[in-house]
């Protein structure tokens, strides 16, 4: 919005945001309203631009917090807050789009300010990517003949790409930028006609049989179709199926030694349950379908091993896509399936078909230089989820690596009864002061209230400090027990391990690091609270 003299922008927290109240409160704590107008005034003062940028970024970050980030957001007045790479990129891209809108409609005398602002924000995005993105090592001695064939096939079917396929260290194939790509560029465009979705199955004999099976989902139907289509030499997608790995190596196919190595972690139970669920699903369908319809379900293609392969294919390569008619379907997307995951991705939004072009566009949210690997975000998942369903542990600090706590929060009147309490590595928090300790405030507040419902807020009075000591001791004992249950793991002999043992030990190492950071933070908190309590008692005895 602009007048002849004044150029301004309103950063609005949408009324329909499901976390409106919590975000409004955070904005207020930082001194902003949910409809904050920022004047974009050029000034001769040095630093005028960074002052504007600081405010814009602070507000944009809060507007774009997701549920988990909100849970861990400190409710204290401090500037320069950082929540997660996802949030940071989302916030900065939001400002870029606001400036784009202003630039498209503004008076020419304002364009200089806006362009300068645009350049500053794009610079921040680029710096952020340089600092937080992992640089993949391209393995030049691996050939990608089949992948090249798939690319050619794709291009002849309307694919447009600025990416090449190559092997990258530790991640199989990946997509490498052919030239410098900037924010807003489309790295890859896939026409809907080559997306593998349930439409393909509808006209088949297999569908006529499976639609009669009680409770079967369209995802399972497509999975069973892909098991057979993989071996169909006349398939339209033969070149795609030929590029798929023979083995996926996800947590679902962990051997007994790797499973045993997970002892003491929650992941052991999660993997066992996921496998049991798949086994049950398989046993419900087979061998019955092979016996009743051997032509449609040839027994040699529908073994448990083939079924597990297909499950791993769909878990690790399936993408949820919103089509132009509004339906959401899990799909396999040739070529896009080469994009690896990053915690600081280049591409954040790709799940919606562009109706005008009838294609899926992979647009960049941060620049990718020529020769650099271009990565997606697969979603905000924990490392245990990535390990189980994708077979890797993301490099770097994963903000979604949380340990859920089984604490009944129904008595907590200030929050919805569905609040799930959790913790994560306390090194991720900026606030390790008294009453915070790097631990999430909603958890601490809940524990404080359940011990002492009439609690005053965070005072240095004897009762509060004693309460504080007790909750920290209780928490610490939970995490010390957890640590005792996980024997120490050393990564020194990783060269001797099989792929699955390596992943299991790395995972356990990460979990121990998280748990021990929480225990240490509790202990530091206990020391702080004891210190304050001593001071308080000393003052009382003096006074
Ligand atoms: C959609 S595919 C990506 C292409 C895959 N690299 C390939 O060669 O087919 C997903 C799989 O890639 C691998 N992957 C993706 N991101 C990764 C990462 N950041 N680190 C290691 N492996 C990764 C995992 O094996 C995962 O199951």
C-alpha cells in the first residue's frame, strides 16, 4: 500500500490461521500487532535498511511458524530469533513475494527503495543457504546411462529441466543444477501426463478384482499394480521402472543385528510395529489373490519380498500431489524422484498441479549454483521417520527430532487437552536462562502448574524456587533413566558395520546426544535454582 509520499506494507497474520491466538500473543510480546504496518522510508541514516529488514523478518517468522516450532518458540522478548531453516526460508520468501506485489503496482519514485529491499532479502536468502545447506559431493566416476535415458524420455514427453542426474556421496542419485538458478526459477517441470497415479489402474482387470476387496485403499491398489508393472516390458513407464534400485535399504528391511542395536530407543518398537502392519496387510491379500486370480496376480511376482520392495518404493519415492480438481493423491513422479531431501531445501513447495500448464513445477526458494545438488524438503519429519521409511538420517540439526513425553495434559486449562508435550536437543534453544534452561516453555509451565496450581509466574520467591527444583529433578530422572536404557555407542568401527547396523548405531548416537543434552540442561537448571534459593533464604534470614 502506498500514498504519494509514503510507501508501506502491512504484514498480516491471517484470521483463519489455526494458531492465531498463540501467534498473536508472540507478536504482542515482541511489540507487534497482527496487522502491522511497516513504513518503507528511505533515510540518510546509516542502517535504515537493516532496521526495516529486521522488523519485517521478525514478524514474517512468527506468521509462518508451524505447530512444532510454536511449541519450542521462547515466549520472551528477544530479537534475532531463529526458529528453523524451514521457517526462515518461508519467512524470507514471503517478504520477497510481498515486495514483488508492491513492485508490480507502485509509483516509479518508490521502485528504488523496493528494489534495494528486494536485493537485501534475496541476499539474506542466499547467505542463509550458504551457511545452512549441506554441500553434496558429486561422484564423477559413476555413470548414469539409464538415468540419462529417463531424462530423454521425459523431455520427449514435455519435461523441462535445469537439472542433471549424478551420484552423490551417501545418497544414491541426486539432481545437480546445470547452471546458476535463482529464487523463483523453475528447476524442473513435470507434465501431469507422466505422473503415476491411481488413474492408471482404473481401467485394468486388476482394479475390477481389487475394488471388491473390503476396505482396500487406493494407495494399496496402486502399490499392487506397480509390483506387476515393474515387470511389464510394454509398460509406458518401463524406462522409469528400470532406473529404480533393486533394493531400498530402509528401516523396514533392517536385519536382526541392526534391530538389536536399537535397543533402548523408541525406534525399535516403531520399526517392529511398522513391519508387523505390512506383514498383516500382505497376509490378508496373499496367497488368496494369487490362488483365485493367478493370471492377474502371478505368484512369483507377489511374494513377501516383492511386496516389501514395493512398500519401500512408495514410502521413499511417493509424493502427495494436489490435482486441479482438488483431489490429493500419492504419486510416483519420474525424474522428480531423483531429488534428495535437505533440512535446508532449495525447493519447498511442489505439491500442487499448476492448472494453466497442467504440470507440476519445482520452483526454487533459495538459489542453487551450477554444479550444486538441488534438494527438496520431503516434509517436517523426525530422524526416526526418515530412517524407517526412507533409509537415511538427514545431515545437520533436525528441528523435528523430538522425544514425545507421555504426560497427561488434560488438567492443563490454558491449553487444549490435545497438547502433546515433547523435548528436543537443548542446543537448539537460544534461551538457557533461569526458568527456561533450553527446555520448551509449554512443558515447563505444565509441570509447574500440575505441582502448584496457584503458581505465580517465574518469581524468585522461595515457594516458586522449590517448585522449580522439584520439576527439574523429576524431569532429569526421566531422562537419566532413558540414557541408562541405551548403552553407549561408539561410531569408531563404523567401517565394519553393514548398512543397517551403521544407520542403527548413528541413530542411537543421535538419540543419546539429545537425551543427554536434556539431562545436562536439567542439571544446570537445578544448580541455578539452588543458587537462587540460597540467595533467597539468606535474604530472608537477614531481613
Ligand atoms: C526420492 S528418492 C531420491 C533419489 C535417490 N537418491 C535415488 O538414488 O533413487 C529417496 C531416497 O533417496 C535417498 N536420500 C534422499 N535424501 C537423502 C539424504 N539427504 N541423505 C541420504 N540419502 C538420501 C534415500 O535413500 C531415500 O530413500
